[in-house]
C-alpha cells in the first residue's frame, strides 16, 4: 500500500476507529459557524453507520466531519472499493460519455502552449491522458494514482511514467519537484485529506510559468440543496472536502498563481437526477430492478436540461486554470 498523505490526529480517538473526533471549526477558514449539511451512509458497501458533512457558514467550505482516520481512508479506498465505484459510475456515465468528456476537456485545454511534460493526478486508468494525446501529440504524459490502475495504464502505454501514491506525501513531492509544465487534477481534490497541502504539492511539481488545471464539484450547486444526501458529489464516505470556487481562486492567488480561466459551463456533468436515482437504488438493492426505467427517464431529463443549467447555479462543477508565477 502507498504511504498515506496524512497521519492520524493526536487527539482522543472517537468510538469509531475509522473516524477522527469531530471538528468544532472550519478546516479552511477556522470559523466556528458550522451547520450540518448532510447525513449519509455508504450506499456501495452498506457498512453500518452514518457520515456527516458540515458546511462553514462563513466561507462556504463543505467537509466531512468527523473525518476518516488514516485507517478509514485506507479501508474505503482499497481496490475492492474502487471496483464497486467503477461499476456504479458506469451505470451513471457510460464509457463513451466519459471518453467524450475527456476529449472535450483536452480540446478546451489545447489553448495552452504545447507542454513538454504533463502530470495527471488521480489519473485512475489514465483515460484523460489517452484522450489528450490527440491534442498534445508532443507532450509526455505521466500519471499518479493511489491504486494499481496507474501501473496498468503504464503497461498499456497510456502514460509514460506511473507514480503510485499521493501527491502530498513528502517522498512523492520531493521526487516530482519542478518536473512538469502542466499538472491536472480532475475530480481529485474532493478526496484529499488536506486540499491546501495537495495544491502546494501540485505547484511544487510545476516549473515556473507552468499551469495547474483543477476541476472539482461545486458545493454551491443548487442540486446539492435539492437532493441532499442523494446528490452524487457529496460522495460519502470518499469525498472529504468540497471547495467553493471563490475559496480556491483566493488560495491559488495566495500561493503565487494567476487564475487565467474559470469555467462553470463545460465541467457540468448531466447526472444529478440519474445519479440520485442510482444512489438510492444502490442503497436499497431491492429497488434496483424497479429503479431502472426511472433512471433512464432521469438521465434523459438530465441531458435535456443540461444546456439550461450550464453557467447557472445548477452547474455542478467548475474548472480553474492557474499559471504559476512564483514559488
């Protein structure tokens, strides 16, 4: 197993060995003005217990509270869980849809100068680098992922170098320092125990003038309030943080970056309603057969409404491209 990107908090342990004690303040801004946003179980493994997602009333940061311990993080991110997740994702987003979205993202990013080297963080099977090679034919793509999927991607020549582990671990940060012109993180920051540390590690891997691409679920999406625990990006127990756009922009500027692109249109994924149906049927397996036609109808509605929801409060994700100017 790769080294985990954090160590257990030296506080009294909670009654659940997989959870740290609950925080009384926001991990992003330190405010004590918290409210409970969601209580949800684990719909894929059906483990007993509930996970709590809190929101800071001051800065809007959304986070799992209490957070998974290092042991819990490892348990819920084992390859066994990843297989369950991949099967579930395929029901919501078919492989052809994922390929089309990767190509669209790569086409949009082709406005960047031709990069010599590119690191895709949280790459999984490296489907994004595979699609991006069409638009960046002279770029060397490497992948980083905590699972063995990245090593298989290297064997199948979707990436040139495979790094297994977490970006923010000291050994990995030192090994990758200053090696890349572009670092991308697609739907990765949500799963990191410390988003700020992950951003610092990503910027340390960039050369001066290089670009960081971050795409994450938007916690301010109106569907989050409407669907609650059935909103797919709440993603319990895997998703530890959801960072609002304004918070991430300010943090990148503080770290010596210029934000050159913010986009809430293209990253929107039309899966909110169909994902909610899929989550509900996964949580209650007896409903699976009956939910199939409802899921088809919800998916059709998602796609019909998608052109209206982009660039509105219903857009469920955003993408930032930032240039590293110093540091």
